[in-house]
C-alpha cells in the first residue's frame, strides 16, 4: 500500500461534475446557498444538498448559518490552491486554447482566485513586483524584500501585521489561464483589497471577474513600472 494519505476520496469528490461546478463557483470567495450552487451546476436543490453534505464531510467546505439560510464557502485558502492547481493541470492536459466568448475573455484578463488577484493582470502585477525588487524568489520560496516592505507600506498595506497572521504570508500561485504565477497568501489578498479600496477595480456581481476601470488599469501599470509595460502573454501548450 502506498505511504501517506489516501487521495482517492477527495479526488473522487472533486471529480463529480456537479460538485466540481459548485467548487469552481465558490472560488469567487463568496458564500452561497444550496439553491444558488444548484443553479450554477444545473442540478436540483435536493441533489446539490446531497453533494454539499459530502463536501462538508471531507472538509472541503464549511457552512455558516444566518437566520433560516445556510451559506456554503470553501474551507480555506488551501482548498482554493488545490482547485486552482487542478484547473492549471486541466488546461495543460487539454493542450489547446479554449473556445471562449467575451465573458471568458474577462475571466482571463482579471479574476478573483478565492481572495487574491489572478488572470493576466494578476500575473502582470506579480512579475512587476519581481522585476522591481519588491519580491524575490529563491530556494526557500518567495520572500518580501526590505524594499518591498517600504513599497507596500507606501501603498497602504501593513506587511508586519500580515506576517503575524496564521495563514501563509506570501506564495506564488500558478495561474490556470496564463500558465504563469500570480501572488497569493495574506499579502496577495491584501493587495487585491487595496486595489478595490483605491477604486481601481471592482468585483463583478455573481462572478469571479474583476473589472478594472481605465484609470485603475493605468494606475496599476504605472505602479509596476510604466504604462508602456504590457502584461505577459499566456503560454500556449505545444506537443
């Protein structure tokens, strides 16, 4: 028998179409009812309730009661990281660019990955931070530089306070659409919160899409090194 935890149960739970759809919907970071998740997956509420009970039992979800309603959300950032990684592997396995419409284009450009910025704009910001010496990658993983502490402080983010929280401070997260990393962890979440607080972007209701205003996108590009710096194009898989 293989050593370590048995992944079969969790893999089987995620592998069901309706449960996978519900989990993907919850990647928006919002808490949703069984009815809302049933609608997103195209199944009945009774069927979705059964699926949600299994996901709760496996520790993939948590539920919050408010009045007569029960709201479901992902159990934490580690579950979101697992799902984002699976999305990346799926995109690679398909070995082709998806046939998408305007809505999918918006998802590729900027979206929320549980609580941090993903998509082309997320990748663009992450690599801008690396180029500007705000972040540095090494054998020990990603770390914030002394210059980066000052950089974030000037942006209005207290990195010392973030470092005292229990969650991972900062890490690279592989973006499923761009196939490059974006910033995750407490620092990534705080960065997205600050972008929204500054009015540069907003979350599209009932969607994972993050919509940047023209002035907000210019502000982000200036912050990362100038308006003439274009986001890096996504990698196209080849055989």
